[in-house]
């Protein structure tokens, strides 16, 4: 057996992740463009699946897709004070175009609240124009210092939803509706359990009143912010003068929301389920759900096996790997590393016994079964794998979630955790939503991930930093 | 009847086009970003339909979607001499990022041959790695002086295919395979007849051996280059050192192709079929194929009409416009301007007689028919409209195609043609593929659109500029 091209998780989790990404044909670093990657065929196919799942749900809840310019006049960023402060260090700036120095530079969108605010002010005059519910699938540039494929790259692909409402209540409903969609796709399709919650004031989006997030736990125990939904209040409405006449005839600023998920989700899926053999994709997300590898040694077996392989595969919607010049063993490794949920094997002996062998990617278990049962057993295996991956990830998250009742305790749990060595936990502690508390966590490189919307622990308590009473425990972790 | 917001074609074709685009919720100018537009909901929905049609065909012919970085090191553009000369004047350049002046600026991709050439050189070593067949859906920036929504904008959306082959023959096969796909979608889905041909050397893509195009005729008789497919030869292979070991063990440069269609196609569809009432979309392309407008005057009619409307609409897959506070007349104008192929009307009298009224967008003819027949008559009407739009566009192209046998004749036919006034024709004349002949056409602002792959005229003749013998007539026209 050839040596695995994949570093074991236990040895170096970060190296393992990079190996899985590359061997899984998901992405490769584009070292010639700082912090960028090429999204390869398997990675882009997964992104197309993710897009489909979200896009269908956005449309079903009344959102329409639009497309706004990539370039934003630099002055637009400056109209919302917190926004410019948050994004300025990360901007890529176009200063020359068409052979000339530009009078006003453009920034490449780091997010589109500002330019969309500009258009909302043109489109919205009356309560009759509300709500406005738009979404955009686009590329984004944020000049990041430390990058990691999918998880944090200078350029990434995402969707950004932007909505305007007549009052705060409707805006908050929208924010939570989207957070639910994010959690549903993360859990049901990606088999990645998440904690829905509100970010602290120190961690909110630059320009928002309140940011909500879904937080997932990777196999090394680090947290991944997998999606955010922002209650922007009237901040951008005021910055871009988006006013409307209310039903009562009064002029008011709109209440806005924005929300996004990105190619970062792909990194989350990879780090949730993959193993030392390579990528593992949940069946509902996998672009290819099953591949049949025909096995034959002699030329006279070839025709019979291939004929049966294509017939059986067609019946169950599997792909046949009939490439010549590749051994069955090489094919097994190939599909294993690409994360295909089920590989079927069919050889001359199977033909003789009317059997076929089904191998699940997650358990590695090979099971011979009658060909006649495949049409029911394959979907059942895929459904079991989907449930199994979710349960396993949920159990891991639960067993790596601990309570702490002092700052020293939090620090000692998280002190030695790194992305490479792992050992991360979600530490649940009572902490006030106060920048001083966030700053205290930063001292040992942890963050308050969010304040869960639902309390699954012991209710109110005293903040372990300030001693003040707080509603419930927050999630503290080291994070990507 | 309110005054139409749409300028009649006969009065000013360019103003008509802009009005149709805006009133059809297709796009609006983004005046704050030079030469850009916002693609609005109806326009983006059409783009999603176009993407689906092409993407399915690309995948069925073995292509995979990947995603490459938006930013390209400036030095990459300079590696292919013709390429840099062609694109330099149109580049947008990022000189500052992350708060610092960059040592080497990046250009925003005007097309991706160079950065993809870089990766091909990493991925391709042997004939076993070939062919490589990739496609990318992406945004592009080219700093254009004169812009027009969809037809020519600073930023546009497109797909760009990039392939590498072991020999020239296979590359040419690919170029023509894609040209056929482009023509098929243009004609079968967009109902827009096209002429497939090869561009002259003067008009080819910067860096190609040969460029092929599909050319369509707009209602004002101007030509629109609707898609291009390039035989790149070994030019980029040599510039980026993409070498492979052949079956015979020799080192050779790959033969590459690239090909693209863009949001420009949407402009082509609009200018092919729309009328003075607004947008007309071919049924196969229309995001919404039929809308049912319920008609009722009194409250006691409302419930019965709406119940029947939803029941009937559900059966035939139509959308019900049950908005309150909008008159049926306002709804008819609304859907007319959005280009919905069929509008159904249902009122109390129709209910009593078990009829429904079907109105086709292209002909404007209203036809009452038994509700029981709608399930067969609606698809039939859509199919007839699809065929009708194509036939009408084809007849228009034929009747506006003329032969010319002298340069004076070509000039007199095209002299007074403008995008505003129209009167354009396709002038078929014998012309040599020689930059001197292209230059002669430029004197009266016309261009050789392409040399058709199939000669539908009188075979060989003498070039009307040089007098030399040439194979067949070329297409000369004023163009977007």
C-alpha cells in the first residue's frame, strides 16, 4: 500500500486540513496572488450544491437576486463611521483605470452595504416600496494577513442579503428568519451542528446594531463562525439617507438587515467530517453520491462486468468509473479522497452470485448485498450516513463543551489549544456583553463566540469578570 | 390610458432600448461607478436561465467549473505580446491593499488566459493530463469609454472556458464544438438567429491564432457579436511554459482554446424581440412564463374569482397576480413591460362560461378559450410564440441582408446607419482577410463581422478592395 499523501490529524491538524483540501480536488493555494486560492472542480461542485440549497430557500421566502457593482467609490465607505473603521485596513484600492490615475479611487467591495444603501435611497420612497428583499451572489476582497484555504482567503465567494423594512420589529424577524435558514442548511444538508446566538457588541459587524451568528465546532475543537445575520438598525439608512413616507405620512429612515454565508462553509464541512484517508462529504451535499468501480482481471471478464456495471449504475443513479489504465485499487483511493459517500464494487464473482459490494465512506464498512436490493439499500445507506455524520459531530460538540466558573478556569482549559494541535473546547461561562470581557478573553487568544439564543444550561449567574448578574452562559472558544 | 414611459423605436432606437431595460426591471445605470450597471431582479433571473442552459451543455460535454482569482499580477499580462497590447488600455489596477502600496500592482481580470496559463503549467505534465476542460463563471472589468447597459459595461458577468489539448486538431474541434453550443442556445432558447463565422486577423482576440464568433442582427440592423470561441494555438502555452510529454515521449507546448459569452447576450435578446410596449422574452428564456390576472369589481366576486384563479394557475404552472390595491389594467401593463410571454385573464363572466382569456405578449392577441383546454393550449401558445419570435427575427435578418460588389456600394448602404436611427443591414461582399480591408471599412465606421463558416451566397469572387480572389463573401455591418 502506498504511503498516504495525507498527514494524520493527530500529528498536525492544520497540515491534515491542507492535505485533505488539495487531495480532495477542493482547492489549491494561488501563491502568486496574496492569500488567494483556486477553487478546484470538486470544491466548486460543492459550492454549487451549497448555492442551490440557500438560493431555493431565499427565493421561497420572497428574496430576489440582483447584482451590484464590484467597485465602490472610496467615499461611500466613509459615510458610516464604524463601517469605515472596521473595513479600512482590509481594502484593495483601484487607483488607476483605463491608463489614467483616478480622481476618486474605487475600493473592491469588502461587503456591499454602502453601495446598496445608495441604491435603496433611489428606490425607496414610501412604505408601499417596503420591504425590499434582495440578495447577491458575488466575490469579495478583504486583505487578510493570515489566510487558510476556504476559511480565510483574500478573495472569497459569498451571498450577501440586504433588506429594508418599515420598522425594527420586521427587520429583527428577517434577521432571525435568515439565521434559521443558515442553521437549517448547516445542520440538515452539511450535517454540521451549530449554535445560534447573538455576537457581543465588541464582535458585531462594523455598522450593525446587533449581529447574530451560527457557530460550529471543528474536529480540533476550534469554533468556526459559519454565517452571520445583522440587524443594521437605521445606521445605514441614516448614512445613505434612505427615507420613506410611513402609512401615517411621517418621514422615517428604513430599518435594514444584511446577512451572508461564504465559501468558508466548505472549510467547515471539510473540518467537520473528513478523516485521515481524506475528504468525507455528507450525502446531501456530495455532487456525486455513489460511484461503481468495475473489477476484472481478464479481457473476457471485462465486457460482462462493464455491461452489468452500467446497467446497475443507471438504475440507481451512480457513476461508473470505467477509466482504462487505472487499477481498481487506485480508483478506490481516488474516490475515497474525493469524499464520495458510497463506492460500489462489482466483479466476476459478484456477477455470478448476483451480488454487489457497497462501501460507505464514513464507516469504511464493506457490505455485500443482492443486486436486486441495491435500489432500496443505497438510498438507505446514504440516509444513514447523513444522520450518522450529524450525530457524530453533535456528540463531539457536546462532549467538548464544558462549564467554567472562573476566568482562570477558562484560561487553563483553552491556554494550550492551537489549530495545529487541537484540544479545543466550547467553554460555557457567565460573561457580560461588555468590551472589557471580550478583551479579557483576547489575552489568551480566545473569543466570546456568541450568546446563545436558547439557554441549554443553568440560567442566570454572575459574570466571571465583572461579577455583575447576566442572563445566561456564553460560548467561549478559540476560533478560525 | 397613461402615456407610455417607453420611447418608440422609430423615434430613437437607443432611447427605446434604455427605456425597455429600465421599465422591464432588467438593469439600471450605476452612474456612481463609471460605465457600470445594477442588474435588477428580472435581468438577473434571465441571466440565471442563460447560465443554466449553457452550464448544462458545458457539463454534458465534459467541462468542469473552477474558480480562479479576480486579481492578476500585472506582469502576467505582459507575457503574451499581443495580449498585453490588446488589453492594456482597458485595465483597472489595484496599487494599494491592506493600507500599503503594493510592490507589484494587480490588475482586475479583463479575461483570465494569463492566470489560468500559470496554473495549467503546474497541472499539465503529460499527454495523460490532457485534455483539460475548465470553465469559470465570473465578473470581468474592462475600462470602456462608451458604455450601454448589458451591451458594453465596465463590469460584466460572463463565463470563460479554457481548455488545453495535445494537438491543434483537437483544439479546433473544441473551438467549433463550443461555437455550436453558443449558436444552439442563441437560436433555440433566445430565438436569436446567428451567423457562425471566423473573425478576420485584424478583429481576432488579442493573443489568438483564430477567433470564431456568432453574430446576430438587432432590430435596428446593427450587428451584435454574441459569443466568441478562440483557437489560441500555442501562444499562451509558450508564454506560460505549459509543456507536456507526448505519447511519443517528446516535449511539446499545449494547444489551448478559450471562449466566452456574457451578460451582453441579455442586451441581444432585448433588442431582438422587444417592442414599443416594452420587453418581450422568448418563452424558453422567460423566468415567468405565464401570469394570471384575476378581475373582479365587487367584494362578493373576489373570493370566487381568486379561488378559481389559484386553482387554474396551479394546474398550468402560472403565477397569480393577487396584489391588492392595483387595478387589473395596471397589472397588465406591469407584466407586459416585464416581457412575460402569456397573461391570462379571469373574471366573473369567464367563471360563468368556464372560459379564460389568453393573451400572447408578442402578437397582443387575446383569445378566450375553455378552461378545460388551458393545459394543452398554454404550452402550445408558448411554443408558437417561441417559434414565431425566431422566424420573425430570421426573416428580418434575411430581408436586411444585401449583396454589394464595390466598396462604394457598401459605403452608401451603411453610411447613414446609427444605433439611434437604425437602418442597418448586413452587407455581403467579397473581401480579403487583410488588415488593409478592415481598415477601409473602419473609414465609415463599419467592420467585417465575420467570414461565415458556410457560404449561403455565390462562392468565390474578387476582393472589392484589393481585387485578389477570395473564397466567399464576408459579413460587413455597423455593430455594437
